């Protein structure tokens, strides 16, 4: 296992081995902490080469590691903007990398991050005059980029806040404000075994599409909190999803007023809230960022309390035994590769 977490004020690179196949426990955990002088916004790792990953910062642009997180070097300095807010590596061609920024723009590399080009401006879209990020209402950013694993030309970009944008040609053209889609999307996910399906966690609720983003539904029965942050689908069962949620933005992000809750849904059943599972939830905990593992039922979560793992898709969680400084900070990204 190799994972990268944008958490606790740095990039944490964690490696481990499966110690006991019967209990699925991890052993020999090694942790490297880097880039703690920067404000970390996002992280993405190469699914085929675990030692290669990218990190976006708000104050110093884009970084890349080729040695598993031991060293990070700036890339795209002449093209990519200083505030990098989202990253995505193609699931079909890991040399293709997308990054989003503040103000909202999308850049693409086709050579593993060596060179970058800006895609047609998002600011040309009709709805762009209405985009605004509440803490900085004069601006906005590309919060999430999601690539369809079954169609490399289909690309989704979430603007925080104001639009969910779709491309069917790899970003050469954009469809503005996909009808019935959410306006404040925080994260998205797709699954290779469920072509055309997209799961969305947004500040204005939860949504799914089963036709590649053409139309959207909002299955929220049982979902008791409407400010959704992170969504993940079981690698072994695309009909099972987890989402983290809170009652408001302030309650999700602020350590002083934090609360977070974990919900799970299977197929068309109502959402169920998962409490007292080993993953800290409730009052006093900031929202967790989720990432699927490679095995069925395996998922990771990171919040202000630590890094956690489940092998039964949320029924029980264990905390990874890694150094975790006492200062509580809201996590911003998580990527897991094997």
C-alpha cells in the first residue's frame, strides 16, 4: 500500500505491507512528511507507478514526486497558476494529467507533467459571471476534476461555487452548467464497472448520474446532513457508496465549530448513518476526505484526528499507527495506490 495525504499541514507519504491476510492489517508503516511550508490543496497519484504523484499548493503552484514522496520538485512554473486547487491523473493513460486553479482554469499535460498547456478558458462560459467562492467572493476555483475511466474524452470540472462543467472531447470544448446538476460540487467519483455513472458530493447536496452527466438525480432519503464533502464508491461493488457530510460549511471545515458524519448507501436503499465505527464523527471532528483502496470493501479516510482504514466499507475502522502532531488541521486530499 502507498498513499499520499494532504493533511495536518503537509503532504504525508505512507507505505505499508499487508501483515495478516486474515485480518487485513497493515504493518511496517513508514511515513514521510514534506512541503509543510506550503498550504496544501490537493493530491493525485499515478495508479500504475505509485512513486509518482502530484501535489497542488495554494501559494506555490504544482509539485511532483518521482520517489514516493521523499522529494518534491516544482513543475509547470511557466504555465500553471500559483493557486492549484484540483488534480486528476488519467486512469487510462497516466501521462495525461489535469490540474485546476484559482481563478478557475484547467491545464493539461500529456507527458507526465513535463510540459503544460491551458485548455480553452472556463471564464468564457456564460455562467462564469455568477461564480463566486463565499470566503473570497471576488473569485472562484476548479475544486474537482473527474475523468471517466470508460471514456478518456469525458471530463467533469466542478467550479466552487457556481457550476458543474462537462467536456466530451478532453477539455477542448466545455458544456456550461450541465442541466439539473449541482452548483457547489466538492468531489466526484466514477467506477470502471459502472460506465456512465457519476457520484457527486456537493455543498448543495448529493447527486448521481447514470448517463455520463446528461441528467442527474438526488437520492437523499436518510441523508440527514446536506453539506456533502467527500464521496467514494466500493472498488468491489459500484452499487455501494460512502459520503461525509455536515450541516453547513462552517461546521464542516472549522476546527472550532466542527462536526462531521459518515453515511453509506447500497443500491437504491436509503442512506444509513454510521456512528461509533472507529472513525471519529460527530461534534468536534472536521469532515473526512475519503479514498477507495484496491480491494473490495477497502477505504481510507483522513481528518483532523488521523488516518483511518476500513476493509468492510465502513462497518469498522482502524487508525493507522503513524506520527500525527497534536495540532488539528482540516485535511484537503487523499490518494491511495497499491
